[in-house]
């Protein structure tokens, strides 16, 4: 469900990016936006900031995009590591929010579609994507709660879903150290034994 909505969002965003943007057409045609002051970016057109405004929106939008992608990837790595260790991940990014991958996705899409290149379709689809991801996250939590029970419920009460409390991003909790069982040592054929006379 969520992947289809995100794909539609990206197609709508980039389809409108090339050629004459539908958003500017609608604003000029139906809302009387001054046709002599059109710019390639909606924010620079609406705020009358010209090329400088377009560059600011682009730089800020791409910064948010890359931060969001970084958070998404870091969350994925932590989740993958925890799955291999068969544990509930509750540390690092998951100590700040229960769904850092969705948080990263929201930041990336906000940066690209609302800040850098807002269009009618991207502005309409962005809250739909957030709602779809919210429903998906709730479904995932119910599944994990069936497996982990009280551990999952306690974590859910302690850590917010998508947005950490103000000022918490700089204080990422350290990675939990899980004691690993010692592996028995069995010399194999490939090991070399050195003897001295």
C-alpha cells in the first residue's frame, strides 16, 4: 500500500517538473497570479524572490532530502542488525523514535516536494503518504507486539512514533551492548600449528 503511494508521488512530482508546471498554470489561470513574474520555482514565484529564492529553496530542499535519506538508511541498518540478533531494536535512532525509517522518508519527501519543488500534486500527496505510513507503522507495531508483548508495549510508551521531543536529535542513545555467547574453539584443517623443538 505505502510503496504504491510513494511511487505515485514521485511520478507526479517529476512529471510536473518538466514542461510547463500544472501548478503555475492553475495559479495563473484561476487565482490571478501575475503572469509577468513567473519563475521556475513556486516559492520564488509566490514570494517574489526570483532566482535567489529558487536557489535557496533548492539548497534547503536538497539538504533535507539527503538528511532524510541518511536517517532512513541508518534506521534500516539498525533494524537489519537487530533482526540478525533476534532482538527488538530500541537503541540509537530507535531510542529517539520508534520508526526512524518513516521519519527519514517524511523529511526527504518534505525537502524535495514541499521545500524544493512544491506542486499541487506533491502538496496533496504528501499528507496522504504520511497517513499511509502511519497506518502501516501501526500495523507493524501490532505484529511486533504479538511477538514481543510487554517489551514492545513498554518501548511504545517510552519512545514517540515519528517525532522526537524537541532537542533530542543531538542525544542519540548509544547502541545497546548485547553479550554474545562465546563460540567453542575447534581447530580446523586450515589452522596451522607451530611447534618448537
